[in-house]
């Protein structure tokens, strides 16, 4: 079986993907500098899968360190899945250069090494943010890429563009996966999303409110042109996102005739409003959630959800987890966090 390098292997989607890769029989090596994650995640992955994964603590911006890693470890690596990037929209607006350097210089350095060692397959973490505020729904991979709403979004648009140009001269073939809103946690509740400080994203904010860490959720805006006035997003379970990466690696291996650069939407295909998420969470947790309405959040798009036909047809990928599964596992993870260690400094 081939060996896959996962960058950002201790992160939210990276750690779930390592589990899925190991369960599919791949060998995995990880790079993660733990700047936004925890070093014990590899132990948790071993608890779930029974397999030890070695993580190399390297920042991708540190080109000499990355080159030294590749020189030592490149043997047998047939694919790279690149997650290591910052993703906080608000932080990116406050500090664009941090995002440009971390996300784009890091990606460039990685591409150089992949090219030097002729690694054939590369999977890139992209985002539905590249569609901006879409004019028509659901969005397909052919929907126009609109002006990104944040510097974070811009790093994804540019990151894709780098790869699109590069494959014209490189031997590497690339799949970019455009995630909609990944939520939930592994059913074991051993791995999940860590929010640093006050969460920006909806689900961690909901679970922290239910756990008593936050007083109440503020729902950003109640006068959007949607069925209940709140924004619409396409939420999908992180384990389904992880499986899509296994499918993408398999696809690259099995279809040498596939385009050298390809993109796939990863969404459930269904849009939920913020209020619907709150109500569904209340049903799953069995308790009312404290919330109030606030102003619209700058940069929020009104509604976005995926046409996932291409991923279904070409990757053979479909979502397996329901909305209730997403909320149940997110809540179980939050409760496990509160019990086991001080995760909300
Ligand atoms: C955003 C980005 C996405 C990025 C993700 C990672 C866009 C369109 N999407 O997702 O690309 O990968 O962040 O951080 O830029 N909400 C509240 N109260 C809260 C938090 C959120 O009402 O306290 C609402 C938001 O207004 C939004 C929905 O919940 O309508 C989801 O928000 P969030 O979880 O932050 O994700 P996105 O903004 O969709």
C-alpha cells in the first residue's frame, strides 16, 4: 500500500483523514508544527486505529527544515494531502500578511519538494469560500469564483491558482476539494475540533454554550432573504470529509487519464439555516439553547450549498452521516473535552 504524507495531520480535518487513511490500509506520515493543534492527537489516532503515526514538527514556511524532511523521508511517498493552513476568517482580516505567508509560502515550499521528489499525487484543502456570495444555488464546480470575502478566502483562491498553473509543467496531478461547512467529531469522541479562544464557527459556539462555557449564542442577522431570515450553509460531517480524501487519493491512483488539475465540491447538497441548526441541536441535546439575535457579521454570505454530483459520480463519494449525527458527535466531543482536560483556556 502506498504511503501518504498528511500536512496538518493533528488538525481537525487532518486527524480525521489520517484515521480514514489508516482504516483504508494506507501508510501515513504527518507534518504538523502544532501551532494550532495538540501533540497528543497522534496518541488519540493510535487509540482509535491501533496504528502509530509519526508526526514531524515542522512549519512549512521553514523551507530548509522541510527540505531536510523530504530528503530523509520521501522514499515511498506517493501522495500528499495538504491541510496545514490557518482558517480563521476574522484573524485573516486583522492580519492578512500572516495568512499570506503561512498559507501561500507554506504551500509553495511544499510544492517545490513535491516537484523535486516527483511525488505523483497532491490533494489540496480548498473551501466553498472561493465562490464568494454565489449568484445561483446550488453551486457547481463551474460556478464563477467571485471576489473572496476575506484574506483567508484569497489564500484558497490563489492556492488553487498556483496548483492550476503548476500542473501544466509538473508531473504531479492535483485534486482540490472545496469543503462547505465541516462539523461534528469522530464517533469515539477522541478527536474533534479545538477552538482557540472564543470560537468563530457556529457549531463550536453552540456546543460551548450548551456546556456553559459561553453565556449565549449570538445569531448573526435575522433579516436575510432566506426562509427564516438566518444564513444558509451546507454542513457535513468531518468523517465524510475525511472519506472524500481517501476517495480522491484512490481516484488519482486509478485514473491516470483524469485531468491533471481537478476540483470537487464536498457538501451534503442540503442547506440549513442557523435557526434550524439551533433547533436540531436542542433536539439532540435535549435542552434549550440560550441564544439571541445580533447584527449581521461582516463578510458573511447569505446562502451557499453544494451541488455534489461530480464528487458522487467521479469519486464514488456520498455523505453517510445525518445532521443529527453531526450534532450528536459534536456534542459528545464537547462533553468529553470538558471532562478530560482544560481545553478552553
Ligand atoms: C467560514 C468560511 C469558510 C471557512 C470557515 C472556517 C465563508 C463563506 N465561509 O465559514 O470558508 O472555511 O469559515 O472558519 O467565508 N454564526 C452565528 N453565530 C456565531 C457563529 C456563526 O450566527 O457565533 C452563523 C454565521 O453567520 C453563518 C453560520 O453561522 O451563517 C456558519 O458560520 P461559520 O461556522 O463561522 O462558518 P462560515 O462563515 O460559513
